[in-house]
């Protein structure tokens, strides 16, 4: 399991994103080298450990790598945005994903100051994730609360006030 990640600078965020990219490149090489039955290719992607964890040197099935890659990419991009919004908090701890060790996907080093949830989706309205994150954060006491999402429908780093509720800022982010 990935331990908490601390991002204090844009350089640290860039270094983590480079690790995510390197992991993706390893899988790209595997796909490019594959020949043969296309259904066998998809079977291997789904069931065999032919992919790699985005930040750890360990194998995963490729479908899980895809999911984990975007979980980490959006959290890293969100941390970069939070560094610009709150440069005075000493950085941010990241623990995105279902088995995370933090109460939220991102929490400021300065306790009680910033809390954020993150996700990647084709459409931020899909599967009720945005509503669930807003509901979760509505009961939190952090001074600044955010939901960050990555979606091809909302490219770039931009505040999305049309989604905001309960004083929680919502942002789209990109890598």
C-alpha cells in the first residue's frame, strides 16, 4: 500500500507525475510489443499482472493501473493547485483511493486548514461521485474545503462554481 505522500513544492509534484508517466511508459511498451489474438490481449490486461503501480515498483493488472494512474494524477494535479492557493500551509498530504490512510484524499500539513477530495471521471456527474464528495466535505471542519476532478469535459485548471455547495469549492484540474 502506498504510504502518505507529502507535496511541499511544485517540483515535488512534478517528480511524482514523472513517476506516474514512467509507469505508464512501461505498460505502453508491453502493449506495443503484444501481437496475436486481440481477445487474449484484453484478457491479459484485465487479469494478468502486466501493468505497474503508478508510484511503486510492483505489478498490477493493466485495468487497475489505469484506475490507479488517474487516481494519483488528479490528486497530484490538485495538490499543485492547492500549493498556488495556499502556499503558507507547509504542503499537503495525499492518500487518494479506497485504501487510503487519511480521512480525506488531500489534507494540509497545517491541521484543520485545507481538506480535499479528488476523482477522475468522463463526466463529473457520473456515478454520484461529485455529490458524495460534496456531502462528505459538508460535514468537515477544515477552513478551506475542495473537490477536485479531472474530466475531458472540463480541461484545464478552473474553478467550477456551478457545482459548488455548502461553501465547498469545486475545481477541474489537468496534468
